[in-house]
C-alpha cells in the first residue's frame, strides 16, 4: 500500500506556513508510530562535487566549469536506528566512465554501490523507478515505511508503481510537504552533511599523500576514487549513533525538546587544509564549512516529463576527465603489501595487532588467490593439451 501525505496551497505568511508544516508533521507522526525504528527509512539525494578543493568554494569562470565536470548525484538511504545503511547510488555524467573500467564499469564491481549515468548527473525518472524497485526488493518479507521529499521524479515514480499490477510489495511511502523545513527530514538534518565531511577528509588526505610524492592530486583525481571514498565514508565511517540522533532530532516520530545535536567536527579537515597550505598546494581556505557542505551543492528538481532534456542527456558526451586506471597484477599487489608490512614493522609506534597482523592476513589471502588462479590455469592448459 502507498499512502501520500496531503498537500496544502502555498501559505500567505511565514506563520501560516509554519503551522501547516507542523500540521503535516503531526499527520506523518501518526503513521511512523505504527513502525519500529528499524522499519522506517529515509532516502535523500545530494549533489557532490567530488573534486572540490577548499579554494574553489568561490570559483568563477573556467574553475566553475571544471568543478561542474566532477558533479555526482548521490542517493543515500538508511533506517531510523542506524542498523541499515543501504548501498549508495551514484549518478554521474557518463554512463561508462573510463576511470570505472569502461562499458561494464568493472573497476567498481566489488564496491558496495550502484552507478548510473546521464548527461546532467541528475536523478531521472527512469533511475528513480529502478531505485525504488530495488529498494522494495531489498525489503522482502518486511513491512517498511519509506519517507521521501516531494521531488517530481519521486512523485511520478510512486504514481507509476501504484498503478502497476502488484505495485510495491513491501513498502509504504510517505512524502514530506514541499515547504517543510530541512530539519524535518533525517538525512538533511545532519546525516548527509556528516557523510560529506567524512568523504572530504579522504579527499584531502589523498591531496596530501600525492603532494608529498610530488604528484598533482587534481590531475590524478577521478570518479573511481570518489566512489571508493563515498562508499567507505557511508558504509564504514558514519556512526550508527549519529544516524539515530539525527532521526530523533528531526521529530519524525515525536516532538523533540532536548538539546540540539553537536556540530560537525572540523578538526581533522582543518589540519589537512593547513598542511596543504603549508606545502603551497592550495591558497588559504576562508571557509571550511562552505567547502564541506557548499550551498550550491543542491539537487535540482527536474520534471522528468521534459522529453527534450531527456533526449539531450542520452546523447551527451562521455566525461573527459579520468583515465582508466590499470588493474594491478598479482605480483604488484603482493609487492605493495610486502612494502606496507615492512613500513609498519619499522615504525616505533606501530601496534602489531592493529596494523601488521591485518596486513599479514590480507597478504595470505591474496597469495592463496594467486595460487588458486595459477593452478586453475594449469589445469585448463592440461585439459586443452589432452583433447588436442
């Protein structure tokens, strides 16, 4: 069953608008109380300029064009107790970026994410239909509630699936009102901003590493790194308690009058930015808050019924940035791990169980994989010779 929050006309004053928003939330809370926290989900779309640097936050002209080349739309979805962070979906400008391995995007086959492409890097109607069906299939055997904002692609998708025979099997959908304050939505109430902070820490760490090797991090950066770090920030680093708190403060389940959530911790970002400034890689950053969560990283609500725009995106050129990264050989992988182990063993403050032991275990797994692959190819060769 799909149930949709009622709509209201645009309010003539801020006071009436606030009253209508709270009235809509009261109706929504009546629905959410029928679900356990683990069965209540919120999906949010966010724009990410994955190659943005602290000095580009006020970019103009050519720098703006270069920044636009690194646009991704990211779909994040999690439940209210933080126990389930679904694989993120990334939408880029190219259907098959070279940096992801070409036609089959083989370079991200083992990453916990889904990648799609169109000429504008937007969440289109077709991609939203695919995502919602994917979500509903993930919820098999459960009865869950999915909270969405009122983007046109979302509404048209729900309408389509409602009209289809069978519709959604496991998912009820509720929409926030168009003019609801952002803090009513759990993801926009801190979850997405936290994820962006974690992502940009990886990016600045990469900039520091390559600068120490006398390499240009801007030139070397590509969408493959962006997806890797995006997955790691979402799946591994974003804390369950942080998600739980953002849901609580959003008042989706009940009104909240407790202390407001603490702001994001910028200390690591500040240290990395200072290191890059000292190395002469970037100019002094005036506003790291704007770098972490820029105001122009906004998701554009495009009417999917615009067929001209849709056709243009189908025939848009592939992204020019990001060369295909060569796949390391077995020998290169083993050599790299051996080098890491020797490095950690030589550091005075290295804790064996935290650093060396995991690397040794991974080296053993890679070595076994190489052995199995070698034996498999040897058996295939023997069979070929036997029958020829």
